[in-house]
C-alpha cells in the first residue's frame, strides 16, 4: 500500500485516482475541524434559506425544465428520492470495479469543495464506500454529459440511500443488505444532496483518469516496440539522432527519440547501414508518438482541473450566503480531452499496425522469413506464422480509427430544450477507453511479432549483440512467449500480453 489518498481541500492528481481505483492506497477524508465546519456551513445555509422559504433550484423547485414548478415545503424532503428514482433508467454494460471506484473518487473530491450544500455525513459515507469497497452497480449508458452524469450517478445516490444493487465482496448484493451487514443506516438524502451527487461530471472524469494512465503507458510501450522493430528490420538508427531532433524541437517528439536512442545504445559502434531511409512507420515513429507525448500535459491539465472542481448546480456559497446558478456540470473540457485522446491512440495503433505489416512481408522485412515463421525448411510450406495475427491487427486498428470520430460534435437537445447544448463527455470517455482497448490489442500483437522478429534476426550469422535495454526486454518476454516455430493458436498468448499491458507489467522508461 502507498500513502493514503486524502479527500479534502488538497489537489488530487490522476495518479491518486488511479491508486484509489486499483485499491493500491487507503482512502481518508480530511479530518480537521475547520474543514468539517466548512462543509457543514453549506448544509446549514440551505436550511436557513428553507426556513425563509427561499427559491432554490432543485430544492424548492422541480428539476431541469421543471424549475418553474414550485415544490411546497412539505414535499421538499421527498424530492431527492424522486430525483434518483426517475433517473434509474441506465442501460448498457455495468462499469467495472476499477471504473466505479474512480467515479466515486471523482464525485467525492468535487463535494469536498464545500460548495454543494451537503452534510459531512454524506462525505463520510462515500469515504466508507471506498474503504469497504462497496461499489454501486452503474450502467455506463444514458448520460449526455450536461446536466452532468445524471443517470449513471443516480445509481451512486440510490446506493447511498440503501436502494438498488452494489458489488460487495465479489458478489452482487442489494444495497440494503450490505448496509445491514456493515451496521450502517442508509442515508436519507437531504435537500440538494441527490442533486449534488448526480449533477456533476464524475463519471466522465473518473473514466478520463483511467484512460489517461493507459495512454501514458501505451506511449512508452509503443516506443519500446519501435526500438525492437528497428533491430528486427535492421533499421537505420540515424533516424533518431539527437541533432536531427534539435532542428524540430517538439519536447515530446524529442523525448520519444531519446528513448529510442537509449534502447538502441546509439552511442555504441553502429552496425553497417543497409539503406539511407526506412519506411515512415519506423523513421517517423517519434513524430507520430510525439504528438501523444506532447498532448499529455494539456490533457492532464484539463482532467485534473475538472477533477478538482466543484461541478454541480447550483453552487452554494455559504460564506457569502449566496446561491449561484450556473452550468458547471457541462463536461466540455473532458469531452475535448477524450475526443483528442481517441485520435491520438488510434494513430499509435495505426503506426504499430504498419510496423507489423513490414515485419511479416518478406518484400520489406530485409531477410526475415515470410510471416515471421520459425519453421524449418521441411515444414515451411505448411506454416503461416503471424499471418492471421496481422489480419486481426488490421481489424482492431480499423475499428480504433473508425472510433476516432469526435463525440462532442453530436450534441443533442434534450429535456424539453432545457439541455439544448450538451457535451457528450461521457460518451467520449467511454469511446476513449474502447479505443485504448483496441490499441492495446494492436500493441500486444506487434510486441509478440517484434519479439519473434528479433529472435529470428539473432539466429542469423551476421547478427549483432542486442543493446542492453532490448536484451533485457527480449529475455523477459521469452519467459512467457516462446518462439513461434510450428504454427500454434496464439489467442491465449495475446490475451496474456494484453493483461500484462493493462497491469503495466514491464518497467519501461524512467
């Protein structure tokens, strides 16, 4: 376990959400009296407004287009339950456990700003959900990304109130049963609390944190695969010369080139060159991967600003006794970040797919066997090596490229034209995770092919010793992925490799 992740006034990073989502860090709530008093003031201020019969959206009015409908004071207490009840219409697959923890973390961080009018008891219970791993079962479909993630987050609100189902101890259970087992009393959500839980960007932001971390690792893995393929294809290492990249100094692009130089031990005596210029998927790899590398900083800024924001409506400014009606539930920054990430990782998949196409083609792989088959001459004619894997890789790449269509441009007017311009941020985030899944499949296939290509190259009489970083990677991969000599079904090995990518199995670059 790492240091606890404390939810309060401190800035959280993507890595903190990842640690919570993967159960690598305990979760705490800021405990000092000043913080707890600040949270309490918001709920107390709302109570004084109710005593004065003030008009507060979602507290003494209906929701959305129904904001013109006054709710009498004797019905105010019932309104929160109606909100999470009528939004119980999500469809599609359920978010997995990791994603659900990320969603809870993102919502809890937003509420700790103390500008949502909720009680400290609500924050305590959300922290307890994370501590005890009580995970609301959240359907992933049904949000347009403004008024926030209303429908999926209704499942969080309902679970806190002891309704619907949760995952607990690896089993699907009713929330009420789990509350009884843990000795908890389900929360009766106070005025504004259901709205504060649901009217925000926690689903898209939680998913965005997971997508960012996967893309960051994919960038490094694609760089290592490229270096292996330079060796397998007897590429020209001068394409990655430091002086060359000083002439076009995009920082991320230069970093990728530096990683490849490190892997290839460029300062060592160079092997004789076979050609001046390699094909673009090798020669331009830093330029392709560098766009992702240079974009990660901006994407982090967008995601972490959203993560560390109060993003529901209305905002409760208890210190100045004001209720501020706005649109902070709009997920435009996350939508842009995730639409951009889809494009970036699809280009990584396309790059690796093209490298694999070179590896298997005896017209372009500079002396390697067709389809990277390791079969001896006696059975070479009936063995097909990586032929089908390359076909599958083209399919996964094509789907990732198709999926790069931006979701944010498909805004739909909903809810009686109250929500007439929406972000589609949650769809963009889900799309980004799907694109990453496909791109990781491409990376797994190309990595195993690169491993095979290096093995075949090392068997040739003119082979050069592998540089130390690549020799270590080659040896590590050989423990799980033996050379392909006679044809065998590779599905199991591909799935193992994909799982290792998801688990960041290999330490790559500092």
